[in-house]
C-alpha cells in the first residue's frame, strides 16, 4: 500500500494549474447542497424561536405542551415536514448522483488529466442516471441499517462501501449490489488506510475553520483527488489478487 504522502502528492500534481476550476466546482456544489438544506434549517429555527418566545414562568412543562399544540406551531411543523420531504427527494435524485459525478470528475482529472471538471461532474451524474441513483441510495440504506445496530458498525460499513461511487461509474455492467460488494472486497484490509488518509488532513481541516470555512473550497478538491488516488491503489491491489473476495 502506498503512503499518504504519495496520494497527496498525486493530488497536488493533478490540481496544478486546475485549482481555479476545482474551487469553482466545489463552490457550486456547496451552494447547491445549501440551497436545498436552507428551507428545512429555516423552519427549524423558526420553530425553536417561536418556542423560546412563548415559554416562560415556573409552569414551563405545561406551557410547552400548549405551545406545541397551538395552530401557529402546528403550521410551522407542517412546513418543516414538507421542506424535509423535498430536501430528502433532492438528496436522493440530485445531490447523490452529483456527488458521484463530483468524485469521479476528480478521478478523471487525476488519472486521465481531464480538467473539464464541471462538465464531467454533470455528464457523469446524469449518464446511466437511474442505475447510479439506485446504487447510491442502496449504499446509504445499507449504511443506515448497520448504524441502527450501533454507531461503530455503521462507521465500519461506511468505509467498506466508500469505493462504490467510483465502481458504479467505472463498471456500469455491475448491478448496484455487485458494485457495493466489490467495494467491500476492495476495502478488506484497507479501511484503516482510508481512515489514516482522512486523519492526515485534520490539520488542514482546523485551518479551514479558522478561515471561516473559505479554506474548504481548496481542501475538498485536494482531498477528493487524494481519495481518487487511494481508489486507484486499492483497485490495483484488488486486481493483483485476481479480484478475489
């Protein structure tokens, strides 16, 4: 297994001369995700604000019961449920495939030197669309079901399934289940390696916080390319072993 230093150097080499496109793509992706999350966050804040403004005095428990049954609160609750439903659908049918396209656009930059990042993100996201949506949704469902047992099994499975977005794009002949299974096989013995790679970015993560979050526009492309390099390594290792489970 190659070192984190190798993956990060490969990422920096791929991004050389392409930082502007990478930052713009990351900004657009964040804005898109934020646009769908904002209505749900807004109604949630309004509900909390309404509760704080109307609860007071010693008899706060009974007061709270009357507040949550008030017409105003119930209206906010319905709005919250509606926006949550829209956000969930947007995540499934838009953000999940675009997230897959985002990851694979940086893989193409790394491997094939294709620097049309925005074009590749959209093209990859919406080609073979339903297969990719189903694959990403199934991966999320499996991870959530494992998380219902305990937190740790969910985290372990998230690492096991983490190569699925690349496999769905590179191997369209595989079913969603087969792509997830291949990711599991690829990641056997490599889950901690991916965790260690992520941990190596922790310093940059805190530095980005100190910039008010602006630094993440550079950190995300850096990490995405490094993770793509990691995928290429575990894929090569899987092929070297004859693709054996």
